[in-house]
């Protein structure tokens, strides 16, 4: 079994090496428990479609992520950043316990690094574009999106993390230029999303407690179906990543407004849909709550 796994991993690495990586998009995963965050990242890394996203000119066949066909197709590589957020409390002058964000630390590409490190350098990273005209039109500098879950919920904690991310990100994440030779750039907003419970549960804690009460066989099933547990979180993060890439490409090629707080303009028509920051929206299961951090 171990030998087969090694061969599979070797094949996957060679497949990735043969693919033309157009750009790298970084997506942070904020959770409250390092081991559970690492499990989610492991599921994402096991699914090639979660880390290699073809650009939209791919044919239907190429979207199947066949390695030989992907080798002829430019892709955006998703780099997941496993992070652990730690909250603490103190007693104020009125004797009330006040929750505060103590720290958020990055735990390496697989989430297994015991000693965490600062996220600040990750937000300062630049996308090593390939120098082509298209790569100058769309770039993913810093961190493009933040997904929140894995033991973290509640508006108060999510708001603290949004403030933390805003302070680190400064102005931009995905950077786009109208003209490849121009220094003027348009900036898309950084998405921060928190996973929400399935309809039969009131909170994620309630849903996670129900997941823990399942038999081992049932846990494997719901994880595979991506309806509960780490499988659901992995699906949520992958869906967010694909949407970030899609939105950035749309902005780059003039099919979508760069500011998500305004109505989208498509084919000369402006929609009157609610903005992402004003509603709970479901892009793909599971349901997510979206907040948009603008420069």
C-alpha cells in the first residue's frame, strides 16, 4: 500500500511539473485547530482540480484535468496557506469577559509545522508572472482570499479576522491592468468568507458535534460526499479559490467590473443583484457568508 501511494505521489508531481503554470493564487485557510486544518489541506492536495485551475479558454475535455491535455493548457496554481487563529479573553473594568484575537499564524504548506510563523510576508509576496502579455494583465500578488472555519464561527470572531486581514493586506490582492504595457492597475477586492452550517443545523458547532457522533464508516462517507466535516470545508475552500480565479480573469478581460460592490456589467447590461458583502450567498455547496474587503 505504501509503495502504491509513493508511486501515485510521484506521478502527480511529474504531472504538475509538466503543466504550464500561468500564475499562482494564494488562498489562506483560517481555523482554530492545527490538526483539523492540516486534514483539510491534505484533502485539497489530493484533488488536482483544487490546485490547478485551467484558464477559461480550456475545452470541455481539458476541464477533466487529464494530465496530458493540461500540459497544453495554461493553468492557475492555487497555493493554500494553512493558518491557526487563537482567541483569548480578558476581564474588563465591569467584570465582563472580553474576547480578543491573540494571534494568527501560518503553519507551513501542509499545515503540519508545529511552530507557527507570521502571515505578513505572505501578503507581501508577488506573483512571478511568466512575462507574457496575458501574465501582465492578471496577477495574484499577496493573498487573494481567506476562508474561515474549522472551529471558528460567530460574527464577532469573523469581524476580528476581517480587521486583521485588512491591516495586513493594505490595498490589493489580485492585480489587473487594462493594457499590458501600462503601469496603471485596477485592483480586485480581497474576499473573506466564513463557512456556514447546513440547513438542518443552527451553528457549525452543532453540525461538527453531529459529525463527531457519526460512525467511522459514516464519517468517511460524508467526507467523500463533501457534506460534513473536513470534506465540506475542503469543498468550500476549493469553490472559493475557483471563484477568485474566475473573477480575476473576468476583470482582466472586461467581462466584469473590478469593484464587486457595484453592479456587474455584462454585454453592455448592468445587473441589479445584491453585492456579495450584503447577503449570504451559496456559490457551490456548502453555504458561505461572504464579506468583501476593498482597498
